């Protein structure tokens, strides 16, 4: 999310974007400059949304929702793969380490969440009643 805020709030294109295209800001047409800024701001808001979504989902991991772990991977894998592709294409100009740090944070958070809680029932009728209540609530 921090990187998302940096992208969203930084005025103009990022320095490594300009280095990659081998132009200074003054050399760009207003349309190209605006396109670069809009793309950067869109990326920033996407990163903030992804960070918030993953944060909210990981808070629920210990509640035993079986599909949650796979959902987090499904949410984060495509953007991280795309970011990795972009940073490899851009090369040393881009902060490639950001993708590595984000991937490590996702993996560490995933592992640190531990295993889901196992619901313990005193008897079979209690488990059936609880399961019916859960179905009614959802």
C-alpha cells in the first residue's frame, strides 16, 4: 500500500520512467506526459486497493474459511507476475526489489497466519445446529 500511495501522490512521472524512455519531462508532449501520469496514478490506486483487500482477507485467515488462502493467491499472483514482467523489461531503471519485497511480504504473511482454527463441537447435534445457523446467516 505504501508504494501505491507513493505512485498516487508523486507529481509527474517517476524518475525511472523517464530514464527508461530516455527523455526529460520537458521533451514530452502534454498528451504523453498526461498518459504517463494517469497510468502511474491508476497503478497507485490499484496497489492501494490490492493491499487493503489482502490485509482484510489475511485478518480472516484464522477463522477457518477454506477458500480464503486460494483467494489471496488468486488476487495477488496476476499483479505480481505482471509487475515482475514489467520490471524485468525495464531493467535496472525500475525498483525491481519492490516486487521481491511484496512477494516476500505476501509469503511471510501467508505463512505467519498459521492454520485455520478448527471448530470443536461437544456433540453431533451441536455441530448440526451450528452448521444450520451458519447457512441461515449467509
